[in-house]
């Protein structure tokens, strides 16, 4: 048996050990919300990873923004009573997530984008076992893999602290968070004015509340498909991070972040690259 095989077996056994302590009746219902728009190429992998879960009580809510490709046809082809579909007039992921929250029947809610998926068929069971172990906190999160087109796969996980948030750093992707529906009643839903950092804003509001509890598992259980940033997206990311830190922590914290962060360097590199392409054709 190879070293990697032994490592995978050890992880699998650890997952099973933590989960077999609870009968399925104790596990809370989970709602997974997926905003879609012309996502036929990516949505199958996401849905398959959910329907393969060894977990009884969950639902998948597809919020579709008038897809003109085969997205809805692909979704309906799974023929599962766990899948619910609703339609909205335009694509805005956080507005669509909020629509899903309104429809959700689960005690905990998770958000995925087409192309994201759970790495193990025991992912839900392990995360919800962590919730039960820690007396059902308002948030449970795990580590995730991040993939894009230009770099190697990375592991994304850090502690949820004010210090990290003031640096613009989330503990993990919002796709790797399971948030109680009650949390949205207390804090409000996602701010739909944000295009990219609505999840970061929610986590800032969550921790600043001071009364909401959270737990985590250091295991890497989700795969997040970043698909690469464009220059315009990096600029949006920069602007929204500044605004969120300023609104939640004040101007001094935002200025401190501005000095330390790296988005300006990334923007300048992309700008120089666009100039080379414009003037030199490469």
C-alpha cells in the first residue's frame, strides 16, 4: 500500500469514527443553495457530489437566472425529489442566495456555485457531526481546496478572528461554511450590493455580533473552483474589501489594510500585461 493510499485510508477511517456515534435522526436538515446561469458544463459535478452524500435529510435549491443553455435540462435529468428549482429574472449571486435562504427548510444552509463540490460522500455527515459535538453552533466551517487556471491547487483554511478579518482574510470560502437559518434572521441576509465579497461581509457581521457561536473542522472537505480572476474582478474585490472593512471596523482599520494588502500590485501587473497585449500583440 502506497503512502498516499495509507493517508487516504486514515482520513476515511477518522471520518467514519466521528460519524457512527449518532443515529441519523439526530442530524439536522441541510439546505444547499446553488445560483446558476448558463452552467450546464459545471453543474453536473456539483449535483453528483451532493446526491452521493451518505446523509438522509438534505435538499438542493437551484436558483436559476434565466439560463439559455441546457442548465435546467441537466438539473432535471437527475430526477431527484431532493432538488427544488426556482427562477429569478437576472443573475446576481447574493440576491439569488437570499432567495434560496427564503425558500430553505433546513436548519443549516450551505452555498455552492456550479463547479464546486464535496470531496467525500461523508462530507455532510462529518460537518453535521461537528455541529452536534459542539451543541449546534450558528456556523460550522471546514477547509477547502482552491483551484484556478494559473496556479497549483491550494488548501484554504485559517482561524476565524477579528485580526484576520481586518486584513480582508476569510477563514475559508463561503462554500465551506454551513450557517444556521436562525443566523440570517438575526443578522440579515447577504448584502446584494456586493458582487464578490458578500460572504466576507457576512462573516464580519457574524463575528462582530459577539453572541453567535461557531465551530470548525480542520479537514479539507470541499473543492472551490476559482476559475481565475480578470482585471475587473480584482478591482471589484479591492473596492469591496475596502468598503467592508471600513463599514465594519472603521477608517483606521481600512487604511491599515490598504498598506498591507496586495491587490494593487495584482491590478498593476494585469494592467501592464494588457498594455503589452495592446501594443505588442502578446
